[in-house]
């Protein structure tokens, strides 16, 4: 009887754990934003004459607030994100962000961090931008496979001496996919998975806790299948 009670308590805890962690993280993030941005914006409203401060009390729209105006920092950040998202869809916005990317590209250390984070974030937003397909590479030893992401063909003359066809595979580290490395892998040693990039990223970030869903098919076409007719066969595809 006690064993069943302990088992039920453990299962209930594990079921509610994701909810508790999500609520805690959201509360922490919004709390930090509200304390920092909210305090600065409240001070701006007081200095601009839109609010009145009496000691630690700030009067805004006839309502007293202690220290700062709550939630105004979160609302301001949401408004800024909406404006940036709308600006990024315009021609002027794209040009501005292109110039910002060029600026970050001139700084050696910052360039590597920015490019890696940008690739992963774009993979969530627009799968066709960087990661083309989820693959398996037999690494670090025979019989053990690592999840990777196909990024493109290995072009140039650097691998001509091998006489084999190579592709570029990004091998992320779990749980932080922005930390990883790029490997040039022979095409016939790569297993191509019928899985969306988003599902593959979820699998990596969760450390395998979130099982990969083979039903979430990627809209991208396999590079192995997009070769001109009769050129190369994709020997490693896994359905």
C-alpha cells in the first residue's frame, strides 16, 4: 500500500514538474524585466512629467504605485519586440539588420557567438534558412550515433583527393545546441531522418527527454534526393 502511495506521489510530482519549472522560469524572466526596464521607464515618466513621485510612491493616472509602475516594463518590452518584428519585414528594416550583422561580423569573438545563435534561432523560425535536414552520424564510435543537422554540400577542391562525396553536418551539444562543431562527413555514412528540424532541435535541447517524432516531416527536400537525375544515390536514408 505504501509503495503504491509513494509511486503515485512520484508520478504526480513528475507530471507537474514541467508546469512548475515553466511557471518559475516565466516568473523569473518577467520579474527581471519588470524590475530593470520597469524601474527605468517609471523614472522616465517621472522626469518627463507624466507621473508624480512622492517619496517611494509614484502617482500615474491617479493611481499610486510603490517604487515603480508594475508590468509597465514587460509591456514595453513586448511593444519593442512587436516593433522590431514589424520593422524586420520591411525593406528598410532588413537593410538596417544587415548592417548590424556586418558590424558584428567585424568583431572576431562576437562574430562566432552571433553567427551560431543566429543559425539556431533561424532554424526555429524558418527551417529552410540554415539547417536543411536532421541526420545521424556514427560518432564517437561504431554503433553509437549522434544527431546532427545537414547544412549543405561540401564544395571546393579540398576533398577531391578522397574521391568521395562529402556533406556539411553541424553536430550540436546537448542541451545547448549553439555549442557544437561542423564536420565534413561522407554522404554514404550519413543517415537521413524523415524528421523536421524543429523536432530534432527539441530532441537535442531536452537531452533526449522529448522523443523525436518521425511524423513531423520537414518541408525541406533531402539534398540526396535533389541531385540531378541519375547522379548520386542517397545510401543512408532512414524512413
